């Protein structure tokens, strides 16, 4: 293990050489417009829109990201909160509002689908509750559309983002099994393409799916809503600034003065956008890794295990959905411990808050200001020209995103080459995300962490470990926007 004197000397040498040899961080390059991602995640939405205004809120936000998520279907469904009705026309009305601003969105990024393309994928589920809509003769436009998408030649995973009940998905799975009969290999290959993220269990078909199709990739916070990670999007947290989820913030940044799509964003009734976390983790922001829920991202962090019934708020509010013992392991609640970043008026521009937060919802709300600002910026794109609006920075690394070091060895994490399309000044912060790796003890920064190039020292380990480090780059535009890079460091004993 290096002594503190050796660490200081090594750090001085490394930083002196790096500043002499390497180019300046944040050498800004203006581009117009940024290209859409090369490969988009595929997604079908199941929504009980009109059961609560939050589904309409979530749909407004989703359409602003429809250029970087391949939306293959939007299905009107029931839920425990609306058991006998569906409202596909409400989906279509919001899409028509989107159609009025699409041309302006295309000035900022490529790839936005047309209004007619989106209208063509709006489908109906059955206006029946839960398992009453599952079985022979219970097919619907929605269930058949899921089967069609799943059977396509497209080998990308198909995400099912569930904002209400899951019975349309349950019927699709039931029908697939009926159609394929004894061809278990074919069924398995199709099910392997599915990725499901459901906002709690909003009918009795969710537990039926997990019991009958135990191999499915399934993200959910089962039990009472108090047990949910998704609640972190709208929970007012004591001890932090909650402005970005306030009604005043929504009125100023989303609803008013942002054209017909912003005006379609309804006021909060019960809570803001409880369904949005089901797809936030698909946005390509440099942090999200959709197939690794345990690595954390804008949609929260989840671990794969079988939760105990007593631990999932079984007597909490569910809208009348029975809470049952989980039959198998699922991707479900994980715990993060977080010290928020605070601004300093003088000296080093940031510091870590001494107040510590720990819990399920921390895994999501720790990123909340970033994704709320991102939402506000895209809403600006509906009306503003490219020159008038802000666009996210483009982080870069001067090294590979996977490194190997020995115990006690110092290493530099370097974001040289990072740019901003608007030429904005950039702020950097590097930090260890211990919960995402195998080494759970936090690794502090051995230099100032708000540098483009920051210095860390690998701790002593007795067996190989991995540690995740996150680069957060934030511009000084309005609203300020953040993007990330993730570096995985393998630490091996000497």
C-alpha cells in the first residue's frame, strides 16, 4: 500500500505530466444537429391512460425521446384503477399535439417519427380487468401486436413498459404458448427477447406471469406502492432541493409557453409521472445500461433476488390488487447510499453534502434534477431554434472504459476530448459508484473530483474486485444538461 507521501508525490507527477502532454479538456466543437443513436432500444407501452393524469404526463415526455427509443406500440389497457374502460383516443390526441411540433424537434436531433407512424401503432387491449382478459378467445389488438413484434426478425430485445395492468402482455404470453405447443425451444427463444419493467402490480396478471413464465426478465417493485422505487420520481425529500418536481417548475418549464405538446401536460392529481421510470433507463445518456439494472441509472437500480413477502409492504396501498408470495427471483429493489453534490460560492466549485441518504428510492431521485432538466430542454426544442436552445454535452474518455490496476496503484480517469455542441463551458465530476461494483467500500478521489482528469488510488484487496466510476459532465447552458461516462476498474491483488 502506498504511503500518503508517496501518493502525493505520484499525484503531483501524474498531473504535471498530464497537463503538459494532453490537450485541454472541454475543447468545444459545435455540431448541428447531433445524430440520433445508431441502435435504438425497442419498446411497447401498455398504459391505463385516463385512470390518472400521470399517464398523459409520461406520454408527453416519452414523445420527446421518440427519436432515441424505437416505440413499436402504445396499447390502451385497464388496471385496478380503471377496470372496464380504455381510452386510446387520449393517446392519439397527445400524438397529434406532438405532430404539430415534430418539425421543430427535427431541428435539434434527427430520427423523430412522423405523427402518422405513431398513430398507426396505437392499439386496444380488452376493456376487462386482469385475468378476466386472459385465456382462450381473449386476444386483442394489443396482445396480437406484442406477438407480431416478438416474432419479427429484429433480434434486439423488446422492452414492455407497463404503466397500468399487465393483462395484455399476459394474453400475448398465453397465446404464444398455445400456438407453439410442444416447441419449447422456440418459445424460449422468443421469451429471451422480452424485457419487462412494470410500475408495481396494477392487476392480478403480473404475479400470474411471473409464476407461469419464470424465465422472463422482469423488473418490478411488488407489494404496496410504498415499497416502490418508481416513487422516487415524485417524492418530496426532506433535506434536498425539490424544486424540479414542483408544480411551479412544471408550469414554467413544461406546460406554459412550450407549444401544443407542453400544453397537453396535465396538472398533477395524485403524483407526478409515476410511470416514467419504466423507460427512463432506456435513454442513451452514457450512464444507463438497460440489460444491467444492477448498475443503476435514471430509472433506478435493481438487484436480482426473491424478495420476502414481509419486506414488500404487503398491507400497503395496491388499489385492491392482492399481494402474494413471489414465486421466483426478479429484478427488484436495491439500496443506494448517496451524499448529494452542493455548490460552493468560493474555492472548489462543489462539495459532497454531509447529509447521507440511503434507500430504494435514492437509486432514482439521485439523478432527478438531471433528467428533469433534460425534459425541460427537450420541451424547449418544441418551440426554439437550434441557436436559442441548449443541447447536452458529449463526454469522451482519453482511455478505455475498462481498466485493470493493482492494489495500491494510482490511476487517472481522464475526460479529455469532451465537447459541447453549443460551445458551453463545462463542469466535470468523477465519483465511485460502489453499489454497482463488487467492491462495496467507497473509493474516495485522491485529487479534486471536479477536474477533467482526476486521480484515484486502488485500495488493498485480497481477491479480484470491480469498481464503477461515473463521469458526470454538465454544461452551463439553460437549463444545464448532464451526460455521463462509466468506467469499470478491475482491481487485482499484488
